[in-house]
């Protein structure tokens, strides 16, 4: 990812391309090595091999004025060990919250088995920090596990093992740590924040004020080594000028020590400073104004002795303030290494940055003042080149090579760079974005999609497309790649019409420019087919998948991984079309191929075994489906761990089959277990947690606990509307299921209102003949029959049967069910059915009113996309 676009292949079997999807093998004796993903051990069975301590740096050697606060902090964190104890330190920026937390963590490090520091400005940084803990405990997982899975494992480990300390530094939003505090047990969490707000859980707050006069003077005199009477008097006035703010005092003392001037001379310089920086910082808080007063003084000295250090500081300010990898500084210019190290040493000596062996950090206030100063000088025409562009170029050069979504060995690097990518992107206004930014955003978005952060990826890709279209043109390959990825992100967000339109536009250009059998053209065609399936246009999807499958099999061979992936997708379409025997055969063919190529326990093989289980369930071979799902679950637990998302999917699917078999107590236990894991590890709003909650609601309804079912379906509907929007297909599924429960509770008017609302929304979003729309129309017809409105019910049933026959075919299970419903209506002239009905299972089977696992197929397809990129 170095921004260059000139490719040259040498040698008769060399391969060169801007983008390669799949595997390329060259040479007579070439080997393909499949690396098995690392497995996390069971959290409750993994013990830390020795003490683990990760702190950003050693604490300051001059620690004054905080002994009483430190003692209070120790008392607060020593009361109990059976539950998580949370203590917050809050106060204005630069007051020393992080330094106090660092001092406590270092001082008490031997009292804990794990001491772990996380920069926690965002929810994503918290997940990244937890994932880093997992990688530290299980190093071999760093190259394969996603951030989401690794963070979940780390949280599960903390829940199983007491005696740890987490420091969450600079938390901005209490909601960002709510799930962590709810899922942790038996340890201590120390939070620093500028905000004095209500914090979740068992949290006590401790406000940190500026230093008192004596402590402030002691800090200055100890750092400078100037302790005479005159020096102390000047130090008192300096401290008063700087508002007794520890960060400002430390920087002032570093200036005095570095320049070897007496404190009274520094006081004179400080009072002579012009006011332009006060005005520039007027919108900041008191701490920022204070730091701004020191800026010119320090920069004059640094610029006189090491002008490169000033420029480096301006560049560093455009990254996120913490953990900037030193390895990226200088970009591809290896000759700059020694100069950069020297400049960093100068900056550190003036307390402008903090250094470790492999990272550099700025205090956030220092960063804000540097950026503000750079902005002012840029407007005045002082700066020769934009340090922001240099920072971006260095970051572009640091991006890992390879496929960001598939090359898991590069993920540790991506995890570390992502915060800096997001930060530097925020500094560029729309329509003034350089090509380098687009070159950074697109692969970053691919990585974010692989991590499940679809909304963030979509936002990045919208910018990347705009940059590429403006600078390269609408039909440039780089622009088409961005648009393809944008379509994929839209699909994962449920914005299906956008996804279809984007995929079609990209496919048209690729077919015309590259040819119909070019790999990029086939990728577009395959992924468009997937969107058509989500829209319920299964016959179109089948045709597209078959065409792509034929080309793949002819060019790559029938057992190439790309061929097998398309075969797997075709099997899902056949399942949806009711051609169940064909679907099973295709799923088994994909399973056989993956077993031969990857082995019995490879995660991709286990995914195929799961899919065969889905086919068996659809065929009504429930005992076989149960056995296969149970075996798949056991293998996934052994290979991936009991909390891995794939293992939870298998446990969920087993619960669905148990419900089909009438074993509702076992099904309820399984769904409760999966729901608990998914909610604790990923939050109650996670799509997987909502699927489990939906299934649990259905099972408790089948057990006759309709009030509880109503509460659960209502909660799922409310969450899906809030998270996904009222017109999202998943939200409409929940509205349909809630309507059924209202029917079973005898609240027929409410049930009709919900069914009609769902029908109108599905017809508008998906179309009047989408299978989901027709299912809702069928349900409304059944309800009309219960209400005694037989003529309306008959008209609806006939319309549904005609549409299903036309759309899905006469032999599709949904069509047959619709035919049965019409027959039942015509053959039963008795009075309207009483509700609740005595046998809800027979009732739901007859009328097909609710689907226990409405989102299972969609979840499986999301887990194994058609063309990994």
C-alpha cells in the first residue's frame, strides 16, 4: 500500500495485478499452505503464566502533592475482591489524572495478576485494548483472531479470574464502558476522565484538583534542581501564572532545565509573551489556555537548536495522541531514522512528548495547541509544506501489504494503526481530500468490514469513492473497487436497494472494460447475486450463481476454494426455492471439497457442515439435523472455543431443531445460554443477540408463556427499530412475530394493526411479491379467518397462493402451506376460532404465522460472504 500504481511482472510464470481475489499458484511444484487459525483456550481453564503488566511508561520520578489522594485511591480499591470495583478520577485536562493512575498501577502492580492499561477515548479503542490483552495472554491468536472475538475472549477471561486491574484512560462516554463493567467480575477498574458524570455499575468518583502552592513549587524546584530562596520565590510566581496545572508546570520546569536559565528569567519571558495564542486558545478550557502560554517559549529554544524537531512535532500532532508507532515515522525514507530519533529525544527532553522503545505519545492539550498554532501559521503563509500531508504519506507507506480482510497475519498492525487513520482523516474537509487519503481509506474499510464494523466501513468508503471519482474518474479500476466495497457495506447494513444499484453499476463497467470472465467482473456478478437473494429474487440469484459457478469451474477447477464458495451460495438459493434435495447435494459437495482441501476441523469446513444441517432441517429430517448440528457444535467448541461466534451459531441452530422436535425446555435452555453469552460479550444490541432473543421469545410462546413472549418480541422490535430503523427487514420480522403473539393473547385488533403495518412496510421496502411480503399477507388472511371475516380471508389466501405459485413455484414449501391454508378455510365452516388456542403448535404449523429462526439464513450468509476480499 505505497500509493504506486505501476506494476511489472518478470519471468514467464510471474503474476501481477492491482487486486487479486482468491489464490494464485504458479510453478510445477508450487505448494499451497493453509494456516490453521489459532484457537483461544477456554477462558476458565487458562491461567496466566506469571504476572502480566502493561503500562505506557514508568511513572514520573517527581511525584508531589498527591499522597493523600493516592491513599484514598488505594482504600477504595481494596474493599472487596468478589465483584468488580470501579473508581473514577476526573478533572480538567493536564491536572495529572493519568499520572496518578499510572503511579497507583505501578505502585500496586505486585498485588495483581494482570495490570492492563487501555487508552479508552472510544468504544473501539476499548475493544482494541481488550483484544491486545487477549493477544498478550495468547500470542498465537494475534495473527488470526478478529478484534471483536479477541475482546470478547479477554472479557470472558476477566470474568473467570479475579485479582486484576484495568486502567481505562481518558474515557469520554460512560456508555462506552457499560458493557465492560457489566461483564467483568472480581477485579478493579480505574477510570480517568475529564467528565464529572454518572458512571455505570459500582463506581465511585474522585475529583482531582490542581496542585496546591507548596506542591507546585516543589515540582518546579526538583525538576530544575534550583532550590535557592530566589529560585523558590520565582517558582511560586511561575506556578501562580500557570494556574498550578501539573502538565504546564512540568513543561515549564523542563524548559528551565534544558535552557539552563534561572526561574526568574523564565518568569520574565513568560510575562512578555504576546497574547495571540491566548486569543487562539480562547475557545478551549482553562488548561488549554495555560499550555498555549508556554508554546512560543519552548518552540523558540527547540527551533534554535533542532528545527527538525519542531516540524516533527507538527506532523505528530495529526495522529491520535497515544501510541504512535515510531516505525512509521519517516515513511519509506530509511535515511531519516537517525534524524527522527534525535528530534524525538529533543522533544522528550522538553516534556513535549513521551517516548517508549517503539511508540511516541503527546498529551492531548499539547496536541491541541500545536494544531491550533500550525493552523494559524498556515493561514499566515508561514508553513512551507502541510505537515498533515506528510503525516498522511507516512501512514500510507506503513499500511500492510496484502488483503486487509483475508490476510489475518496483518491484523495486529491494522489494530494499531486504525486510530491514527481515523484521526488523520478527520483533519481533511470534503472536496479537499488528496489521493493518498483515498488510498488509505479503502483498505482500512476492508479491514473494518472484516472486523464487523460495517457502519464505520461504509462511512470511509463513501469518502474513498468521492476522492477516487474526483481525481481518477468514474471508470478507473480503483474507483470501481471502492464502489464494489461500498455496495458490500450497504448490504451488511440492510440497505439492499443501494447495494443492488451500486453492484449493477460496477458490473456494467467491469464487463465492458475488463470482459465478462475477468475475475473482478465475476466477483461483481457473484456479489450482486447475493443481494438479489436478500431481496427475495431467488430465481435471478440462482441464474447468476450458476453462471459464475460454470466459469469458475472451467477456469479454476471444480475444487478451487472460490468455486466451492459459489457452490455454497448456490445451495442457499436452492434451499430458499424449496428444491431441498438439490440444496442438500450442493451443500454436501461443498463440504466434501472443503474437507479434502482443508481438513475436517477447518473453520470453513465446519461452516459447510453447519449448512448441511440447515438443509436437513428444511427437509424435515430433524433427527439427522440434530446429530449433525451437535457434531458441528462439538467440533467448533474444540477448535474455536465455546464462546466463539461460530460455536454460538451452532448452539443456536441446535436449539432451533430441538424446538422443531417439540423439546421446548431444551430449546429454551440453549437459547438462554446463547443469548447470555452474546449479550455479555457483544451487547444486547448486537444482531446475534437479537436473533437469540427472537428465538427465545418464540420458544417461551410455544410453552404457553405468551405474556413473556410479548415482552421479549416487543423488546427485540424496539431495539431493531432503534439500531436498524423501522423499515429494516429484521425489524419487520420482529413486528410480524409480535403480531402473532398478540393474536395468541386474544388481542385481535392490535394483531391486525401490526400485521397491516408490517405488510405495508414490506411491500414498500421489498416489493409486493417478495416472499416475506407474501408471508405477512398470508398471516393477515389467517387472522381475518379468526376474526370471522371469511370472505376477506379467502380473497387474501387466493391472492397469496397465486403469487407464491408464480414467484416460487407450485412445489415450494411456502406455496404448499398457502394451499393448505386455503383448503382448511374452505373446509371448515364452524364459528371463529377461540384464542388462545388449545394447541398452539398445531395452529402455527397450519397457518405458518411465525418463524422461529427468521434470521438464521441471513446470519449464515453474512458469516461466509460470497467473495472474501
